[in-house]
C-alpha cells in the first residue's frame, strides 16, 4: 500500500511536470514562436492557451504592441550641399514573427541596428532632393510620409511593419549654421534697404504730385478771385459812375467822408492843413452858403 501511494505520487508529479512544461499562454500583447532544436515549428499570432512537446520545444515571445525607436544626430545633406542633424522617431510593429527571428534573431538590439542603416539611407534620399527652405518646413509632412514609404519594403524583409516615421528635429551643423545665419542676415538687410528705397521713391513721387496739385489749385483760385474781383470792381465803378451822374454833390460828399475815414484813423493821426483847404470842404459852411456869400 505505501508503495502504490509512492508510485501514484511519482506519476502525479511527472504528469504535473509534463503539463507545466507542455503548455504555455500567449498574452494579447504578444506573439510567439514554438522552436524545436533551433527550427521554428509553429507561429502563434492569437492569444490563448497552447501546447508544446515538453523538454524538446521552447517558446520565444515577441511584443505585439507598437514599438518606438529613436534615432539622434543623423547627418544628411540637401541639394545645395548644406548638412543637417536630424532626430527621428520610428514606430513599428512585428508582423511576421518567423521572418523577424530569421533576420534579426528576435533581438530588438539587432533590429535597431538594421533600422538605423535603412533609415539613414531613406533620410539621405529624401533630403537629398530638396532645398534648404523645403527641408526646414515647407515639405516636412510630405518628407515624413516619403521616408515611411521608403522604409516599409525594408521593414517587410525584417518581418515588421513600419507604422510611421516622425522628424522631431532638423538643425544645421554648427559651422554651417553660422554661415547660413550671416547670409540670411545680409539678405534681409539688402531686402530692407530695397524696401526703404522703394518707399522713399514713392514718398517723393506723392509729395511732388501733392505740391503740383497745390500750385494748380492756388493758381486756379487766384485766377477765379481776380475774375470775381474784376467783376466786382467793374460793378462798383458802374454804380459810382451812375451815382455821380445823378448827384455830383452827393458823390463828392461821399468821397470826402471816405477820405476822412481813411486819413483820420487812430489816436495819433496828425494833419497839417490850411483851414480853407479842400479837405475841409464839408466842415463848417456848405458850398451853397459859400456861393451865396
């Protein structure tokens, strides 16, 4: 009886050990490969409980989530020969675990090295056909799409899918940056001088047009004033002539009153005249009385 119990326990332990080493679980965030003596026997893409040969088969797990690889200070050159330092982020997912293991031995380190080489080539091709300004901002979105599309066939060879490639930073090399800044500064100064010259020219032209218009307006106003003044003088002379012909004595009296007004203005006016001067003709005795005397 004790012997049977011992045998049963041994069988139970062996069964448990076989069950433990013969089953495995694949998480929804993982993919797995079943390997026997270095040969891939099964590729598993779906989560669940699976079986394998105990002691003879091993399981290699791979991440099924999106992976991020950062690349910094990669040197590229644009059409005009200037060089950039570019930082990128590559997003990828393992699509074919079998290829992934066969090409990079399921190693993220080896995968990063392979991606670095292919990314460098894609960046050079993409930047190499663009100008300085386009590489900085104008075609940035198109460039990222182009780099991603160039990387995708290379990724399929490695058993991965390149989801996206984002350019985080694009800077000129320090020596190129200084020369570029100096050139841009000189270009902006020249552009500013040109704008000032155009503004000065327009200002002078507008001022000349305004001065000419003022001269024309003043001349026309003076001409019209002289015409109106001439008409007024003519009408005034006609009225005076008519009044003189109607009543010469009254006209003489009016003229004398005007003369008194013009000559005796202010408090310090001094006239030295004889009492019987014609200037005082209408002071004192009237003409009719003088004639009567």
